[in-house]
C-alpha cells in the first residue's frame, strides 16, 4: 500500500511540476511577444545609428521599470533574467525557453555593435563578447535595482554603451545630443 501511495504522490508531483513549467514558459513567451520583442524591434531599428539603438533601448527599459515601480511599488527587474536565476537549473522546459529568448536578445545587441564596428565608431572588439558584456551589465543593474527596490539605481543604464563600448575619439564617433538625436562630429 505504501509503495502505490508513493508512486501516486510522485506522479502527481511530476504533473504539477510540468504544469508549472508549462505555465511559466507560456508567460515568458507572452512577455517576449507582447513587450520585449516589440521593444527591441522598435529601439534597435537600423534607421538609427548603432549606439543610439542601444541607448534608446536602455532608456525604454529604464522607463518600463520606473512605470512598473509607480504602479506596483516594486522594481521588478527583467523577467527573463529573474526567472532564469530562480528556475533555470531546476526546470529544463523553462531553461530551454530562456535560452531561445536570450539568443534573440543578444542578437540585437550584437548586431548594433557589429554595425558600430563597420562604421568605425567604436574601438575594434569581438561583437559577441561586447554584447555579452553589455547584457551582463544591464542584467546586473536591473538585479541591483530590484534587490534594493530603488528605481534610481537604473540611471546607471544610460552610461553603459559609452562606458563599455569605447567610442573612438570625437572626430569619428557619433555624439548624442540632449534631444536624443545623433549628430556626426567633425
């Protein structure tokens, strides 16, 4: 009798765990399709200079976090990173979905960095390594703001592209004016 109860309990727990994983994957896909991907597509448009793309996305991300803070009273962070830290190793289904999303996110950064290199406006580097570094810094800033529940921590996002990507001297770099438009400097 004890063995059949243990098997039934284990099966129920497995079904429950699978259902939670499937629900989490559905929520991640929904957030990606309705919020994150449209944000990336809008702000990483090739109509904008490469460093402006990155900066505009980070400004949007900061605004999104501040809006959530005003409405909910908490800095929520980026759900892909937060759930990845919490569930990634425990839930293979969630981990697989997060890996797909992470690859898509990284593509946007890497593409902008590659374009900046092609336009000779940043120092030579490995675009993938730079994209990984930039994303890691963004995730770290978001995590810190979440832990401290302090949206002012998000201000550090603004300086990231210029600090990490090492723009070339002003004669070749794109200067970002106060109104968020790019203007070449000679």
